[in-house]
């Protein structure tokens, strides 16, 4: 009888343990995610390296894309759940109600810059507009200049903000549209007076001896890279979206608490693996420093719309207005875009 009682007791204990085992001990849930070869992807790559996705109950697959446009256009074909991309493709896709904007990956306004040659007359004039004391140039030195610029990009947006701060418009200069790689190559070959670039090409420009006339941050514009969720997936599996954000923000906290020089070796390895490009330790440190990232409380503050439009919505409204001005938003979509109803902090709030 004693043996039977002991056996029954052991079985009951095992059964109780099975019932009380947290869900995270179950097999991780597969989740497809989509990314570019850029800074925001590092956090997810790092989480995968450390197994933090599995600790969050997820088994992430990281799909690689060449542009934010390709990411959002591939949401149906690739059926990804979460992605990182720039504001423009995210906003455009949000018009179709396929995506939700659920977090800010980073602000890359310090990683976009307008470069001139070291002997440019623009560099002799600084702070013409007191509201933007750190930008170079004035109407006389900029008007009529040829600017090499990737059309419809964050660099284009920065260029427009720079011109506006000097009291100029795009019609006051000569803009030659080309891809950023082509633009830097052409500029190095002697074409143009100014070139608009983003990281890591900005570091190549530095290495060639070119000088920044303005950064996006100097011009008073913010350029957020966004974390977006497949709307249908998020509605069906909100707890998985929350688990992803918890994992992502765990890496952000780690990055903010860790000296940059400690992160550099992993960042160099990430960049080579994802882009095939070898960064020097110096450039890797600079790229990490040039991308502001936000913890949970800061994320919630960016999304806080208690007093009207949130800070993030204002950033996105300014970006949307620029793209309207260059004809990249259809008239029938303008009102929906201005409502910013794709921006939601529901998943971030759940983490509290």
C-alpha cells in the first residue's frame, strides 16, 4: 500500500508540474520577419545569436530584402509577421490597411548627410538661419548648384529641409536624381556640387575627404525607421507581437547599457554577414552612435497622443507632407494618410 501511495503521489506531483509549466517551455513558435541590411536589423540578429527569441517563445526567421518597398510589397507573398522599414514604405503600405506601425526601431537623422568638397564655398558660411545654427551655406552659395540625390528617399527629404531652412526650394537648384551608390561615385568623379547620402555611404564620403554641409538632425527633421506588423497576423496573434517587442526592447536596453566598443565586434560581424560589407571598428562604432534607439518608456512617450497628435505622428505627418509635395501620394489617399490611424501603441502598452 505504501508503494502504491508513493507512486500515486509522484504521479500527482508530475501532473501538477506539467499543468504549472509556463508556456515558454513549449516549442518556440515560428515567426517570419523581414529586414534590410541596416542598423535596425542588428537587434534582431543579436537576439537570434543569443537565443533570446526562443526565450521569448519565438523562433524567428529573418528574411532579407533590398528595400523597404520590397518588404511591404512582399507581405502577402512571404507572409511575414513583423518587419523593419523606413517611414515612407510603411506609411504607403498602411494606406492599404495591411500594416500597423507598432514601434520605432531607431532615428537615423544623424546618419543622413549632405556632402560637399573640402574647397566648397558653402563651408565658409554657417548659421545663416539662427533656427538651424549648424548648417552650412546660404542662398547665394547654394542657388543654382547641382545636387546629386536619390529621389523619394530620406536623403531627398533631408535635402528639401536643408533648402527650406535657407529660404530656397528645389526649383532654385539643379537636382540630378540617381541611386546613392551612383551619386557618390559620380560626385567622387567630379560631377555635382552637393551629394545627399545615408549611412554607411556617409562614412565612405568621410574617407574620401568630403565634408558634411548638413545632417538631417541639423535641419530639424527626424527620420524614424519603424517596426511594423502584418495587420491580420497582429489581430490574430497579439501575444506573439508583444513577445517580439519584449525581445526587441531587451536588446535595445542591452545596447544602451553596453559600451559601444564592446558591441563593435558583433556589429562588424553582423554587417559582413548581412551586407557582405566589411566595416572598420571605427565606422562600426560611428554607425552605432549615429542611430538613436528608444526603450519602452521612450517608445510610449513617442506614441502618446493624449494631447492630440503624438510626437511620432507629427514626425510622420511632416514626412507624408513632403511626399505629397513631390507627387508620391495619390490625392484620394491623403486624408487617410493624415489620420495616422495605422500608428498604434496597443502592443507596447501591453508590455507595461
